[in-house]
C-alpha cells in the first residue's frame, strides 16, 4: 500500500485535533480487500445486495447464524416523515416532534453554581458544564424516564469562545490568546483544562415536559486535572512512571473524550481519542510509544498548556521531553497515561475514575459492549479513529456474574484486533505475548509493552487497515456489530474498490459483522450496510443510490435503540462543510435506518458549523437526548475579530455559540422514531 501523504502532513478534511497519518505498516488495507472481492463495476449499480449475500454465504456457520437470527428479528418502523437537508442556524426535526436545548457549555451544576460568563474563572469552569459535548448516556434514577443522571463527554474546546480576552483577536477555531512572550495566562489554561472531561448532572422533566438541571450531590465534573487511578497490566510499570506518580499508579485528568461506553454493571466509560496533540516533546528521537501515536519532535502542543506563565506542575507535564535524570523526575512518560478508556461511577460522586489499560491504548473513539450473558465472558469493541487504523475487541478472562460484576473484569482477558478477509470472512488476532509474533525477539517484552504499544502490536499481528473506525453499536436482537468508518481521503485512483468506488473516500461507510457462535468467538462474517455519499456516489443495502431523504456524508455517531432503529450521526469537518462536494449535504445531521431493509430517513439537522453527536433515549424511549458540538466553528478568524459570528445557537441574538444538548419528544408522547 502506497501512502500519498507522509506522517505529519495536513489533510484537507481533518478536523481540528484529528490525528495525522502515522500508520506506515504494510498491513492489508480494507479497500484493497474489497477490490479483490468485487470489481468496481459490480458495486456501482444494483449488486450490493448480491455482494452481501455472497459474503455471508462463504462460510455456512456464519451465514446460517446470521440468517436465522435476522429472519426472526422484527424490522423497526420509521414512522416519521423525512426532513430535507438544511443550512439554517437552527435545529430542525420532523413534523409532530418538538425540541428543547439545554445544558449549554457553562451551565452551572455544582459548588456555588457560578453563572455562565466569558469572564468566568478557571475555577468556575470546574463547576460548569464543559465544552464540545460528545458521547452521552442517561442513567435513570429508580427506573424513572423523567429523572436521572445525564453523563456526557466534552471532546475539546474552542478557546476563542471561552475567554473574554479573546474578543477582537483574529482567532480561528483552534486559536487562543497568548502573551507577547508566547506564554499562556494561568487562569485561561485552568479554564481550558476544566472545560475538558466529563459532566455528571441530574436532570428532571417538570409537569410541562421541560427538562431542567437539579442541584444534587451526584453532580460533578471530571476534568483534565482530576486524579485518576491506572488499572490493569500497564499500571505500576515503568511505562507510566512520572514525577507525579513515581510508582506508576496514578495520573491526572482525561482529555479529548469522544464517544463512550456503558458497562453491564452500569458504569460509564469515557474514551480518550485525539490526545497526542496536547503534548510537546523536544527530544531528538521519539520511541514508538509516542511516534506511533502522532507525537512528533516539536516544542509546541495543541493549546500550549506547558507554557502557562506560572510554571505549575499540572501544566508543565504537557511537555514530554526528557529533562530529568530519570522518568520519576520529569514527564517523559505522561503521554503513556493517555489513550485509554476511563471508567466513571456516576452513582458514587466520591469515586476515583479508573483508566482500564487492558482495553488497549490508541485513539479510542468509544467502546460498546455485547449484551452480557450470565456465566459468559464480557465482550467489548472499540475503534481507533485515525486513518488506516484498526478495530479491536476485548474478551474478559472471568465470566460475567451480575451479582458481583465490576470494572475489574476489564483488567484480565484478551485484546484482539480484526482482520477482514476478501471472501467475506474475518478473524480476531490475539494481542498477547507469544502469539502472532508478539515476542521479545520482535520487540514486545511482555503484556504491558504490547498494550502501551497497541498500534505497533496490531501492525505486527497483521490487522486490516480501516478508514477511521468511529462509533460502534450492537443489534440487541441479532447480535450484529456495526461500525462507522467516517472517511479516508488518502486513497489513490488505482485503489478504488467495491466499498468506495471513487478516488479518495470522502464520504465514508458503515460495515457490520456477525460473530461465529458467540461474541467471544475468534471468527466472523462481514458485510457492508451502506456507502455514504450523494445521489451519484452512494449505495444502500439493496445496491441502489441513496435518495434525497437519505443522503449523508462522514458517518460518525451510531446507536441502535431497543426496537433496532439504527441512528446515524454525521461529522462533516468544519473545514469543508457546506462547500464543494459537501454542499449538497448541508449542516450535519442525524438519520434513522432499518437494519433489515436498509431504508434510511433524515430525522434531524443541526445549526451552522456543528457536529451532531451523542444520542440516547430514556428507558421508555419517549425522550431522546442528542448533542450539538461546536456550533459556529466555521466562523473565520477575521470575522471573529470583527464580532461577525456565523452562528448564535442556541441563545440567538448576538450570543456566543455554545455546544448544548437537545431534548426531543413527540407531541403525542409516543416513542421516538416509531
């Protein structure tokens, strides 16, 4: 596989903070596999269904299980009228639905309940809802669908919309105020760190159906500064020894939390995705623990936190250069404490978050669990959201027992990486010492070494390079696993294939598979659910182009509700949104799909410059929560300096745009989407 872009080069449709290409291995690429499987012509019109059937029929144990379960599963209804695409600075939902915006960035939830203001302090932000809302889950209290804890991630920040000092400066969406000597103001850095992380907040519906924040002991913020425990095979090893934690047992904070997961024992897992860009490192040579994750020799980080004027230790740690005599005297290992899944118990506000290292270290988009079965292993899937990276699965060593299950189940087991074969079959390759070439002779000393270097281990094992694996979901009836692959513009003309019949994968796709036997099995059969794109460059499950009610690009967020509706959310990068080939899609959106027929309908469109992300309903499915991230991000630097913002959502008028959560209900009180 030839890569036209070198590591560190800028991709024109990368969003802020997305990781540049760092996988230069010779492993097979998913597009190449599909090119072998099908010719370009066969997928262009009407034959995708034939491909699906052929792929699933290749191995009878796979296809018979797939067909048997699928045929018994009731197809969900899509009972709403699809809405058109939109470029308006508004949220639009179908007729018969209503929408409320709540919990915008800066909403007070704890402490003295400090009011939102651009002048609010860094300490205030530790008691307010964070920025850039992302993955989210509703934890009902006492089984209620009108009262519960909403837990959400905050992926990153747009500093110009955080600080009063930014007014009048020509700042783009990633720009931030700096002192003349290049240092950062300490309180601004504190505010930015506290705007990252996770929010836990109690919300309740009043008699009129309006949802509101409830001041409650459960409410808290987990931020980029919160003390956290390391658990699993990497904890206590030399890889994570730092000045802060000489025994390698602790770290501070979680960053770039994208999607999430909910464990069978009812805790929340926050993913650490594009964390590498936060670190500076001026060392002349970097080992694979950093280089393979996109860290380069540079004296700058994404927000220059290590240059906070006061020189506090909690900020200095973002310089990973070797400055002391040993790792216990500096922060050369600080990046190794990131790239994990972070377990949070929302029901215990005094609990310490735990980074579960056996789930692997990479740019976690999120994690999804297969339905837990008493006496069987716990199984969880995760995607590595970067170009040419991989899909992983963890299988616990101990069985699930509901009465005693807790996060320690994630500390012992086997981490696998997926290989997709050109005949429609697939296999899971174990990332354990002694298997698939993971030996000391090949540079993998032990399990901790494999997990800190998960990407390198997957390279060596021979995993299949994918097009930015994002969110996943498991069908609650058939057990089929779905993953969004958002895009990959690094494909050359001679690499067009069945899954992407165009040069450069600009629009993305959704892949799904059925495990052999159980989710803990090591073989699977895969098919293609949809090729995203416009009406000329897309295909549905029957092989036909998507119609105007269904076109979409860059699938990202994904959730399957209890009735099996597949909810698809899009993240067209703000750098290309509403322009060129992306103009036809309008603002980012959310759609619903029927997993049996492949029918897709557009359900929601968001305001200007945002990403639609995060979706969950209450247990009765009559209230849906959806997040709107970074509205107004398409405001150009000169326009920002002049005060000409492109979005004022959700407050309207001349307000600063803020990420916020949507509450969607039906006017007749019915089930969402039905």
